[in-house]
């Protein structure tokens, strides 16, 4: 009996064990996805904290009446500054020959 359990490669596992393995894999994937999302949100929170600190410093300098204070970005550029005058490159689509074949359903 022990021989069959060790060398059956899981074919004789009860249904609830196979289902438990599937649930375990699903839980591990969810843990990985949430870990990735947590890293993203942590980095976003850090970025916004740094931004808030920069803006607070800029307001503090302006309110203190510093005559020599100039913000790092003095003005916003319009869309015209980002439009390129170069002509776009036109490429021809590759020629595709008609394929003849048989589609089989599984």
C-alpha cells in the first residue's frame, strides 16, 4: 500500500486534496499579485510625499517673501513646444501571402 502511495504520482489523490492544491496555487498567485501592487502603491506614496514636501517648501519660500526665489519650473510649455517639424516616416506593410490550411477543433 505504501508503494502505491509513493509511486502513483498523485493519480490516486482524493478530489479534495487536488482541489486543495489548486486553492493553494491560487492563494500563492494572489499573494504575488498583491505584493507587486503593494510595491507599486508604496512607490507612488513615496513619490507623492516627496512632491508634497517640494510644494510645501516652495510655498514656505514664497510666503517668507524671498525676492530671489524662483520655482524650478517657472512656466508650463504649450503643446507647440512638443510638436516635431520632421516629416513622419512612411513604411509599407509587409506582403502577406494567403495561407491555405485546415483548422481543427480540440
